């Protein structure tokens, strides 16, 4: 799976390509929203106003809206237990 993190006007967009299932990204977002993950600090979680998943298996996009920077999201992706079992 390839991950590409880019800064947007309203936050950060992550593009997952290759061996990626949309349901796994949705699960990751749900875990994050309900506090069941430890991939990012509480400070970072508070900055995220919205998380939106789009696309399909093989090409999934996750858009995070809020005052977050690319580096803190890249670090969180590396710690994700859904993406790195």
C-alpha cells in the first residue's frame, strides 16, 4: 500500500493506493473518532474537525479538516494498528 499525504487549504488529504480496502480506512476513522486508537495525541485529535473517506478499494482518499499539519498525520499513520498490523 502506498500513502501520499498532502496539505490542503482546509487540512490534510491522504491518498491510499495499491493494496488498500476502503473498509479498513473507514474502520481506522471510526476508531479514531471514538478514541479507540493511540496513533495520535489528544492534542492532534482535538484539532481535527471532520474526517471524510472517499474512493474505492485500491484507491481510497481520507480528507481531514482542521488546523493540522502534514507531519503529525504522517507520524500517526506510521503508528496505526489498522494500517500496520
